[in-house]
C-alpha cells in the first residue's frame, strides 16, 4: 500500500507529503527532507511486484543504477536531476532525488498547444546533452518522454525519473504495463526491454514530434505490427523547418539500425549547417584598380617582392640628362679629342647611369630613417667620376649632385635599378652623339 501524507521515513529524516505518480514499476512521492528543510522526490518499486519471480533481479538493478546516478550527482549536471540518497525503509528500497519545480512537456503542450520550434529546440538539446552523459556512464534512461522532461521558469530543461530496471519486465505485468510510454518508446524496448542508446534517441525524437505538433505520434508497435505509417510532423505543422522534420523522422526510425547510433549524432542533425562566407574579392579588386605605393621590405620582415607603381619617369629629368650630355659631346668635339677619349666618355656615362641607379635604390630603401645622405654620397661619387673624366665635369658636379638627390625618389618609384640604368645610359649616350653631330654640323655650315 502506498505511503500516506505525514508518514515518516528513516526515523523522521523524511516526511511524505503526497504521491506524485504511480506506474507499473514504481511509485513517486513528494517529501520533505527535514534536516535540510528541502523538498525532495522519493521513488520506490511497487510493493506488489515482490511476488514476481524476477523481483530480486529487479531490485538489484534498481540499487545498481541508483548508485551510478548518485556518482553522477557528485559532478552535478544542470539538466539531470540530482540524486541525494539511497536507502531501505523496511523491505522497500528508496531513491531520493531533487525536486524540480516547473511543468513537464505534457502539461506545457496541453496548456499552450504546439510549441514554437525556436523555443523547444534549446530544451531538447539540453536533454540530449544530458542523455549523452548518461550513456557515457553506462546507463540508458528509457523513459525520456514529455512527462519526464521538466521545464523550469527560466526555460531550462531537466531530465527526471529515470526508468530504472526496465530491462527486466516482471512476469506479473502485461505489455500494458508500459502504456505510459505509448507513442514515445521504440518497439524493441516494449517487446524486448532493449537498453541500447538508440532507445533514448527514439524517445527524445518522439518527444520533439509531440512538442512541435501537439499530437502523439503513431506508436512504434502499430507501425511494426499493423504497418501503420508515421505522419511527418511538417504535414501537421507546416511552420517547422525541413531540417527539424528530417531529424525527427530519422530519430524515429522504426528499426534501431536506421536511427543515429548515438545521441550526439542525432543532436548534430538538429544543427543548421554553418554557411561558409564566399572569399573576399576586395584584395583582388584593389590590386587591379588601385595603384599602390612603393614598399621595399627587407627579407627579415617579408618574403614578398615590393610593389612598384607604374608611373612614367618625369620627362623634365630625362630632357635635363639629354641636354647635359649633348653639351658634353659638343665640348669634346670642339676639343678635337681622340676616339679613345670619346670611348672613355661613353664608359663614364654608363658608369654614371649605373651609379645613379644604385644610389637611388639605396636611398629609397632607407627612406624615412634619415638616410638620404646615402643618395647625396652616391651623387657626389658620380661627381668625382666626372672630374676624373675631364675638367668639363667639375662645373656641373654640384648641380648634378642636387639633381640626383631630388630625382632619385621620382625615378625609383617607377622603375627598377635595371630600368633606370638603361634609360640614363641610353639618354646620356644619345646626348653625346647629338653633341658631336651638332659640332660637326655647326663647323660645316661655318
């Protein structure tokens, strides 16, 4: 006979307040833990099962799983009911658990109808994660139907009332003894007492079916024995997503082998695939349209080659080089020097072009660090070469030094050292030739 309100257990440690539920396997009581002044739940096997031949095995399983749940409670999970105590009152074994305030999903659906997908999915995921922990501990809940999922006022879900010892079905019970699970249990659980994790996958998927449709799904036994079909939940509630519809149908696969083989795999089916953003085209666009500034980097900072701007070398500077060497050529022709001196002048011009190219490159590489002195050094080195080549270069040395320093930045922005050398060498050579031709033409006309 069930205990009545006010009955004391464990010498007054617990006081029964009311019966919360009674099924074929056990009775659940709401009680007061006197010392802690805390409301708790006490679960016991049904007394009339004591006459069953399998009763002792049933009790052994009850105690074994109660101890495992107690070990789980040493590292409390926010979505699994905590186990407080395991004791024996007379001949009755008792499992004491936390009392969870709120309403179960049966009550929520009866009060509100089908629940919005966005609201129920977080609760189902929480329970699924809790069941994964249970499975890792070697247990299977086997009773994850809406009545055993409590939703607190803060919308957090808690898994309660483990279906302990349902592997061994007492012979005194008919198949109707598990009618409370009708529509939520897979047929292999009802017919063979299966304890595989796929049982909980089916139960939780069926619970989600009920939550989003407001209707109980077709029972697995009816589907198996009577060949009845399972109406897809989206046909009942068209507002749910295709992803959710497919996850429910997959989780409620009639045969265990057709379902996800672990809870985590099924939970992954509830997650929408994350969209991979397309590669940005901004860098490519900038390279094609914008003309970046020159950035020469040392090998210590970057292995990428410096980007050079495609600007055109200033015509003013080229004309200046051309006219200067035209004057040099004219002066050399006027002096009637030998061809050796001419060859030497061309060599000096080419050496000057190379020196300028290197001096400008060096000046740009150390720009911004006060190293423009290098450009001046290169320029004056050119002036010395001019002085060595002939007295005519002395007068223009200072002017060319300044020109080199100022023009170096502009030229090297546009060209490599090799390009700068070719342009200056060609321009100076052309200037020499034009100066010589000018002298010849002037003398002939005289």
